[in-house]
């Protein structure tokens, strides 16, 4: 009986804490609408000039050393000198946030089927490591909470969290509790290709910076970022080739530019030449070392 009462009290405390944090979040959004602008620059740093070092984000962890979007890949990335770790979040059929890039589990697990059609138990019953190497056999697909626990335990690191496809306001509210309960809200940036998701982020997670992802830049990227209240646009290197003034235009308006997914010194050099603020790469340790070796004054 005492154990039951203790568990009940713990459950009530957790619920009360979650409710208090949710209320605090709403108050920040309502009473301090410019809160995101107050600390967003600290997330990506001062806007870069051409040739200045950009921050490096490990794409799906450090997928050069471990299977992508798994805890070994994230542990390797967090243990490195990287500032940012990037990951992808999707919802299972029963509404749990899991870390997978593809719409199906086919490529990176021993299972088949759409993530959205599988329950959490089904997804976590899959082997997400053997395809990469025998030493990773049995590695599971992590939940978002596991990633956030690692982020919380790793000071001075930041996370770029891409929400795949369309997320409703309620979907976003559910993961906001995970973020705020761990106290990492000032070290998280949300990103999405889906403009409906970006709009919903602005409505219910206004105090957390957001990034729009576009393979091809629109004719007026400044207007797009301003309309959705984003701090930056992430785009492809070929898009910058077609619009070489985009970075300067975005910087002049106070917005950042990130670029994905660059894995060669040639691409890294081109990106820094444009003055991009961040680079997402599958070879984060190599890029970090290359930037350190080639930075002005080294």
C-alpha cells in the first residue's frame, strides 16, 4: 500500500511539473513574444562573412562511425568537438516520437513498412544496426526522449531537430513537454521542409528557434523567413550556386543560411566562400578538423 501511494504521489508530481512547465512556456510565448529573438543569435552565432568558419552539424549523428540516427551515432557526435547534432523525428502509429529519416524502416532496419503505420513496440523490435556493421547488431531505433536525455547530459551542445512531414499543433505540444522537462529548450532548434509544420511551430513553440528547409531557394528567401518567423533557411549547395547573392541578402536582413549535406573539401570550401553560417555533413569530425586547419589565422 505504501508503495502504491508513493508511486501515485510520484505520478502526480510529474504531472504537476509538466503542467507547470507548459504554463511557463505559454507565458513566455504570450508575455514575451520577442523571447526567441533574444536568444536565437546565440544558437547559430554571429552571421558569418565569406571565408569565416561555420558551425558544423553531425547529420543524423556521426554516421561515418555508427548507424545513422542511433544512440551510438549520437554518442560519437556529442563526444566530439561538434557544436550541433542533427536528427530526424517522426511519429509512430500510436503517436510516439522516434528518430528515423526515411518514411519507411526498410533501409536502416531489418523490418519493412511505413513508420507511421507501425507502433512504437514494432519499431523498437527492429534491428537498426546490423546493416552498418556486425558490431552494431541489436541496436534499436531511439525515441526522442533518449536523444534529449543525452543532450541534457552534455553541456554546451546543441540539437537541430528536423520534424519530418506535417506535424499538428497537438503533435508539437507533446514533444515540447519532453524538451522543457529536460531543460534543453535553449539548446534546441526545430527545422522542417513542411511549411505547415513551420507555421504550427510558430503558433505553439514560438520561444524555440525554427529553420525552414528548402532544396531550392525561393525568389525571395528573406520574405519567406520573415513570414514564418524563422531564424534561418537551410538549403542545398546547388541552390546557392543558382542564387549566389542569397547569403548576403539573408544576412543583410538578419537571417542565417545553413547548407546540407556537404561531404567533400570542395563543397566545404565553396560553402564557406558564400559565408554560410552552418554546414550539415555526414563526416562531421573530418569537417571540423578541416575548418580548424584552414580557418584564418591558423
